[in-house]
């Protein structure tokens, strides 16, 4: 396939979450990737400091996962997701359940993170209805939260730019907790900030306003990634769990970013010592090599759906590509790599080095905050007056030209390095960013 793209070809593709005219003036066309590196159409090698899109932490083109995908296509390319299944789906479910905290032992599959979130919201509503609590319909999200791009996800999400164009059709009956970030109290915190646990108590205010009998679920990212790595304050998630338990409200952790090693644990639930009622997952479950997502739920939720008349569909919800055989094969291989290569332990061993390297940027021009947990981090820059986001773009664009990729997110450079990153690679990445920060002061 030719890497030379005509203007008509460039114009035919509408790319999401991208300023398209800017991209098409200066396109980033990747022709191959291996391990921690991307290779561009111009022949340049770029260190992927963002693991694709939070999803390729075990390295691009991992041979064990690639082989599993190839074999599966030749054996069973597709089987109906309704009234049928295949052995791999049950094997993957067993593996995921073994990695999740007890009693989250059952999995409902989707095709990615956005529909995993919408599935979790529907399962929460269905659970309460089956328990005779049909009045429990209100959902509670959090400001600055990201829960995908479905109407359910943007409704409980709290990122203004994702909501404003579509606000007329966001779901009614949704409230939001305050976000957990206060730069005056938390600037340059390493790992969990000590201030802010009390912010979880706003849930009690919403219970007093609406009454618990009307609230179905609370959904949060344990670590809010898309908004710039907002790390939960000490005690925050524990207080949410206590309030939800007290009032019979389901607690959903959106771990699409956090799950499978990024936090130095199987899931953030284990990293932070809090067990929710449901966990959404995607991304690293297949190392980004096939689209797959899902919801892990407690036995209580699962059994409630199973306790219905024999010939009734257990839930009137599902996807054509739920537990797609090829995606499942990728998931089984990826989680075998995850376990056999000790991915979570690798991250835990190297996260202190990563933390010290990224925080060495404190004091550089226009750096106003640095946040990190596990193998996730963000460096935030003071905005140019009247031009929000431009400084961040200039710095990350210069960094890409220097052979390193970090996510541009407003006036932030966001890190999600590959799990196999060496000390030398991490140091080189941070030093390259330092030069770009100084060059764009």
C-alpha cells in the first residue's frame, strides 16, 4: 500500500478528537510500529510515550498476540453474539474474573470503552428494577470525568467540550460530583494528594437532595486520565464506597484506562484498596490490537439478572461484536503476556523512577503542576493569555519532531509510557520534553 496520500484521500477521512485542517496541513502518518516505537511515512522513528491511546502498554506488534489473532481468523472468524458463543469467550471471562477483586466474578462484553460504560449504566438501571426499586434511575458522574462518547457516557461525563455540541440529547436525571483537583492545595503532589478526601462527601448532599431511593449508581474513574491524570486524594474513593454502601447505590469504576497494569496493579480498585460493584474495561485487555471492552460485575448483580423466567432474555442489550472470537483471542494472548511477563509488577518497580524523572521538570519555564500515579503522568503549563491550549500544542508538537510522542491535552503533556520502557528511554523522553519546554518558553 502506497504511503503517498492524495489531497482527495486526505480530505475523505473525518478524524475524531482532532483539529482536521491542522492535521491535514501537517499529517502524522504512521506506517508501522514495533515495541515502544512508531515509524512514520517519512522514515522517522518515534518513541510512543502514550502507548498508542493508553492501550498498547505491552508494546506494538507483540508476537504472541499477533500469532493468536492470525490463528483465530483461520479457525473461527465470527459467531453470533446472541444464542451462541465459543470456548474462548468463557476462558477469557475466567481469566478476567481471576484478575479482578472478589466478588467481581462475571463479565458482560462490549466492543470498547464507550459502550462498556453505556452497558454498565443500563445494567445498573436493570438491576434496581429487577430488585423492585424501579425508582432508582438517577446517575451521578463527576466534573472533568471522561466516560466515552455515547450519550450515556457524555451525560455522566464532565468534560465540557465533549458535552456542549450534543447537550440537547444528554440524559435527564444526572448529577455530578465536584472534581478532585485544586492546584492551590495539590500542586506537584507525588502519587495521591493528601488534600481532598472530603470532596467525596458531596455525595451525601446529593442523597439529601434527591433521596437515595431515586439514585441508581455513581460512576467515576479511579484516576481521571483524559482530563490530565487527576489522582484520587487519600481516602476519597473509600468515602465514596462507604456512602454508596450505606445508601444502596451501585459504585462503578471506569477502568478503561487504569485496568491491566497502568496503575501498577491488575486494576485501580486493587491499587487504591476499594472494591466497586462494577468495573468497565477495554484498551489494554487486548493491548490495543483488537477492539474489545466489557463490564465486570459482582455475583449479586449477575444472579439478579439470571433469576428471571427461563425463556426471557436475561437482558435486552448486547452488541453484534460482543466477545468477537478474534478480539477474544487477542485478549487471551494479551492477558497471558500480562501475567507471564509480570506487567503489573514491572510498573510497580519502575514507577518511582518515572515519578522522580517527571517531577524533575518542576521549576522549568511555565510548568505550573506535575501529577503522577503508576505509569501515568501529566505536566501542566501556564496558558498563553487569550490562547488556551496553544502552549501545550507547541511543546508537544516540537517533542514529536524530536522523536517522542506525548498526548497534547490542552496546556498539558500527558504520559502513558510503555510498560517495558527502560530507564534510559524514560530519561531521554523527559530530557527531550525539558528542551522543548525551554525552547517554547
